[in-house]
C-alpha cells in the first residue's frame, strides 16, 4: 500500500544539485589521515589469526584515532549535503586483499550498520563481471553491461540508506561512475511534468531478480517516489520495472509508460549528472534513498588478476532495524 503524500514544493538546498550548481569537485573527497590508517591497521593486525571472518571485526565504539573528523564530515554530506562522498585513499598496494576489505568494513561501520545484500546473507558483495546475462535474470552488478540509473535494492522491502563501493581494480576502459540527484529530478518533474509526477507516486511492479524465498512473489510493488518525514525516497531501475510488470501480468498503462519515458529522457541529460572514475583504494558512498547511480559499460582485461573488481556495502543508519 502507498500512503505517501506528494511533495509539492521545490527543494532548493544543496541536495537538489545539478552539474552546474554542485560544489567544487575537490570537496567531494575526504582523505583518511595517517593516524586513522594506523589505528585501523592496528585493529586489523590484532584480529589476524582469530577465528571468524572479516565481517566479525568490530569498530571500537569510542575512539580518538584521527578518523572521526573526516568520516563525520563525509557522513554529513551523505545525509544532508550533496548525497555522496569519496573517501580516500586506502593504500591497497601495501595491503593484502583481506586487509583492504577489513579496513573498508571498519570504515563502513562508522557510517552505518551493514545489511545483507542477497538471500544468501552476503555482507561484502563482489561487483565484477562473471559472464552472466541480465536478460537471463542476472543482476547488473555481475555483468559488464551499463546498469542504467538506479538505486540499489529498489525491489526489496528494506532499502539501504547508504551504498558503498571500494575500488580494487579498474576496467581496461569504461566503467565510469555517474550520479544524479533525485531532488533535482523531482524539481524538474514538478515544474514541467506535474501529471507525470503524480503517476510516479503510484505503485509500480519490480522484478526481484530471484531474491525471494519459496512461496514468495517474484515481484514487488512500490511507488517510484515517496515523500515522508521530510525526506524523498526513490525506487528505480527501468529494466526491473519493465520485467516486473511482465512477470506480474500487469501491462504498463498509458500513464505509466509516459511517466517512464519522461524519466528516462531526463536521466539521459548531461546537465543533471556528475561523472568520474574511481581509482584503486578510493571508496564511494552514496545516499541510496535519493541519489541515482549508473555505471557505464566497460571492457575488461583478459588477465584475471587485472579484471575490474569493486566491493559493495549496503548500510542502514545506526539505530535502524
């Protein structure tokens, strides 16, 4: 059921950025101090040889390790600023993969509470091309295809507030990160396509990409836009919506088709988006409620050791169930 009221006022603060109004590129980056790196290295070193996995390492509840200031500024940008932050730079050339993932895991715990990313319970999710095909039910994250603008787990009951991506290896070419503010998109729709916006507050079907248990529906239903408690929430991935309606046996009606066409046309406009390439050791975090992200198609190396490899975190805000 959709009980969301429609946001009918333009949002003019820094969340509603466009390419021409967003703050300077240099401000997007949040360096980790040497003290911070050293402190986390000590935690990782102490955990070596202990039974259990990386995901059982816990960040100290209270500490003064040089991380708090930079990570707190990043968290503020995520929650009430531009909606994304690039934390840098982990010197992964000095670390084993296990140590790099352990540090990423600790940083993620500062920003939020990690949540499972599939029905298998994966907490650290490998994002790399496995040769699977989206048309055969695969998620975009395990292919080299362009993902199109979306937010993660748009089909799921629980929407992660934050999404993290650690870059371990880049592709031979392509694989660029692109971001769009959902507030800017909403403002544009409110001003020039109010009829479409009303439709987007109604329910759409989403394909669940096999992420359901026996006896559960292979599709879910959510509005694309919701406004609640002073915050906008989007659930969007065009392809998953198209397939969801097919699997549910509910053809998209004329208003729904028009609404999706308008959204896709706006998402293709360069003036709405920023784009950049992550470098190994950098970590991108986005507010998954209202930042839409895309990864362009890429060509990979033939050498397995050099192939594009990112690792994803889904985070709930501290205090959320």
